[in-house]
C-alpha cells in the first residue's frame, strides 16, 4: 500500500466515522461539527484526486454552512449542548435496513461494473479549463444554476419573513372550510 | 486509490445519509442526512471525473451543479423550518401531520 492509498483510507474512515457520529451524538451542535469533519475529509480526498478548485470550494463552503447549521441548532433544539442523553428517532429499523440496502446496491454496482480507466494526466491543468468551460460552452448550465440560487434566496426570504410591506404575511387568511360555500358566506 | 474504492466510500456515505434522513425526527437533523447523501454524490462525481474521464471539464461542472443543489437544499430547508416553527411552534416531522394551517 502506497502513502497515497494509506492517506486516502484514513480520510475515508474519517468521513464515514464522522458521518456516523452525526446521528449518534447527544449534542446537536456537535453533530454539525461532525458533519463538517466529514465534508472536510471528502474535500481532502477531492484534493488528492486533483480537483483543487472543487476540493477547496467544498471545504470553505461547508465550513460556513455548518456554522449556520450550528446557529440553527442552538435556536431550535432543546438540547444543543448535549447535557442530557438524547435520541430522537422514528422508524429506526426501517431506516437501518434502507441505509444498508442503499449501500449494498450502490456498492454492488461499483464492484460489478467494468469501469474504464482513464486517469487524469499527471500535471494536467484543471482549474483554468473549468473556468473556460463555465464561461464558454456550458455557460447556459452555469447561469441556470446562478438564477436558481437567486430564486432560492428570494424564496427563502419570502418563506422566513414575518411580514410583508402591507402587514403580517398571514393576515386575513383563514383555514379553508370543509364546506366550500362557508367561506363565501363569511 | 481506485475508482471502485472511491465509489464504495461514496456508497457508504449515501447509505448513512439515507439512514439519517429516514430515522431523524428533527427537521434540521433530517437535513443533515440529505447533506450526507450529497456529500457521497460529490465524492463519486469527482472520482469518476478524475479516474474515468481523464479530467474532462464537464465532469467538474456536474460537481458544481451538485454543490448548487446542496446550497438550494440548505437555504430552502432552513426557510421552511423557520416558517413552520413560526406558524405552529414545531420542529419535528412527527408533529406535522398536515400541510394546511
């Protein structure tokens, strides 16, 4: 086993162990940091595979995202610090079986399919061609992703805002009645 | 470091994510499961790009689209958590039996 292989398996084990601990820790804030550790390990594997831009982008993006996640945990969770033992799960057996079946199915695909071997040429430039691709032949895809993110920002503000320009966002709305004519009468 | 090894690790991450998504009661924890699934997808995409596609730029583009999906999932997920919490004071999936208010 070469050094690269050893480091790869170490990072893979870190990613998986941290991913597993996300759902096994008592503290919700700790869970977000375990998820961050998993993402950083995957980002490091991406760097080993030669994807410098994507690897660093994953690490930086996830660092910020998980900080936001930790803030949400503190806001919404009853036990963000993990002072009490906690397990908030439902349909646990089904979830375990579904996870194992997913792993077995995808793993069987990985081992049974004869994939081509066309590795990245040593010393190949990868970031500049990506930039040319994004602002050249694939600009429509790239811009579509950008517009989707803009729409997401607008939707997120609309969904989470308490009120609009003309008062509370839910003012005047009433639950629909079972009787379709009742609302007209009122 | 073969493509098979990377795909096995990605499959394990996706399996963990599926387990978390189906088992967690809290909406925010459920989103963590979804994040883990996309984590595995990203790893598999970059593995394919690096080891079977000879560094074709379109492969990296696909990974960037997957990252955009992850950002959209997080933003809309948190916005929905805030909206649901403000309306009904709940953050657990089990207490959301209906979508009407």
